């Protein structure tokens, strides 16, 4: 009888959340972007309100929409969850295909969340491989593809240092010998260091090499929303790890970052910047996801506080000593937009206004009504700092009625011609954005 009651509760919950039944999220809009977002009072929910559009396919010849002065084209399709993109020195583009490892379901809320998120195409089988795209026409128009590396374990981040390719799996950082121009790596790889795994509530491991190649920075997300699985399993998580490229020895470089999903070096100052997915279940407009310069040994609040020193009372016992040190992020991107890709544009193909600014792929909300994200935005930088409001650059991933999703942007890179490439892990497509006047 208890099982039947639980299943009935789950059925009702799923029906409600799929219908987007959350009147509390229909309040007046609040300003959610920039250095000082509005932070309304926190709310409490038995079942977190959810709103996820159902998945649909792009029609033949249909593409996302782009801002004035740009055009977009499909490079290739039929991937298995393309998550990250990486451009090699010779112009080849690596497409990392993966979905998360299976994780145990310990609460009804997790089951409901999983069912709802899968409805939009955020679930599904990943390739656990890397595909190589080679531009054979020299102008970004014609690409051939090769299966480059297989038998990976939920890979995400990838970096090349010299002739060593580093791949960040969900549970380990692995090295492979790379030969310039090669279209396949058959070497089984060597584990440089283990990475925090276990439950893997957040499994993606973003990866960035230092500018001299001696260090690797790994973004490791938390094992929970807000320590509901216990603080013990958060060891070395919600952090950016610094790994010695030669020995594999590592340390926590910065902490309190709930889920740092992308990192880049800001081109003018050379500082490390990251995008971070913040916590859920306290309201449609809490807590804003953000991007920020990352200070060595800095603490950014999770789980005890958010956006600086705003306390989250759900976490017990509290740590006022850490809250006192919590660094306020530099720039809010909006609540629940789920930023997964960050790219500082240094090319010359796109219009001049984009040079030096940051492109951010927003994978989209699943627990907010109205929806938020589902686009690639751009933020201008001046003197190494973000300025102004985010501008939508690539949209149309949602249908106009916001009831169906055609695509979900994730990884970003720039090809050797200066085009912006976007991994779409719902449509299983790679898109390329260029100047509208380019041939």
C-alpha cells in the first residue's frame, strides 16, 4: 500500500510539474543580471516547481536564429549528446559526446526531477567518445568526421598541451599521446589522477590548461543541491582543482563554487574566469547563476551562503567563519539559466563589437516558470571586466510559444577561421556562427 501511495504521489507530482503549475513564479520580473542582481526572499517547496518544454526536432533546413550581422549553419549532426568542443592547433575540432553516469535515486524528488528533465531531451544515451571534425574546404564550409577516441567514461573537458591530450572523465583525468594531424587515437590512455566521483550529482568535469601548460584546472560540481546527501561526500567538490600536469598532484584552487561548468582565461588580463550553476529549490529568481573571476584560495559561498554573504538556512550547522569570507561573484547571468559553455572571442570573423567579450551558452531552466535561458548570450568586457547587459546572440532553441525545445546549447569554441561553433546536445548537432557578409 505504501508503494502504491508513493507511486500515486509521484504520478500527481509529475503531472503537476509538467503542466508548469507554479503560480508563485508568475510574479513581477526582477532584475537578474549584472553585478548587483535583485535577490527576493527565499521560498520553500515540498516538490520543487518545474517547467520543461517537450522535445521536438528541427525541421529540414531550420536553424536557430542569430543576431543582426550574423548567420548560422549546420556543420554536422547525428552525434550522441555533443557536450564540449575543442579546436586543435591544425584546425581540427573535437566534439566530446557524453551523458552522465547512472546515479542512485534516493528520494522521490530525484525521480520526479529525472523524469521531467528527460522530457526535453536532456536525458538519453551519450557516445562516451570524441569525434574529430576536419574542415576540408579551408573556409569552414565542408567538414569530414572521424571517430577520434572511444571507450571514455562520461567525458567533458579536453585540453591539448604539447603532444599530450588530457581528457576529464567523470571520475578521472586521463592522458593520451597525440600526433599532429592524426584522425584517431588507439592508445588506451593513462590515468593522471582520480577525480571526485561517487554519487556524481554533478558529473561534468570542465578542464582548462594554464597558459604555460604546467597546470590543469578542473571544475568539480557538488554532489547535491544543498548538502542533502551529507557534507562528507562533498570532499574536494564544489571547487576548482589545480592539477600538476607532470605528477598529477592536486590541490583545491578555489571553493564554494556549486557547479563550475566552464573556465577560460580572460584575454586582456590573463585572469581565470568561470561560469557557475547555483543552487535550486528556493524560488524562480534564486539563485542567479553567474560568471566570475576566480581568486586563488577564494571561497564563493556554497553551501552556506549565496551571491556573497546571503545565508541559506537549509544548511545546518552553519559556518559563519566561511560566510564571512565569501566572495561576491562578479556578474549574474539570471536564475536557473544553466550556463554550460564559456568562450572569450578573440577572432576577426564576427563583427568587431564581439571581440574580447564573452559568449555564454545557456542550457536552460527546468525548474522555473516562465522559462529562462535556452540561448547563447554575449557580455561585453572592458578593461578585463564585464559591462552592460547580456545580449541574446543565438536564439530559437525554444519554439515561439515556449512549449517545445528544439535544441540545447552547451560547448563553445572558435574555429581557425574565426567562426563560433556551438554544440547542441538535444538536436545532436554542431552549429557554426559567422559574419553574415562572409562568403
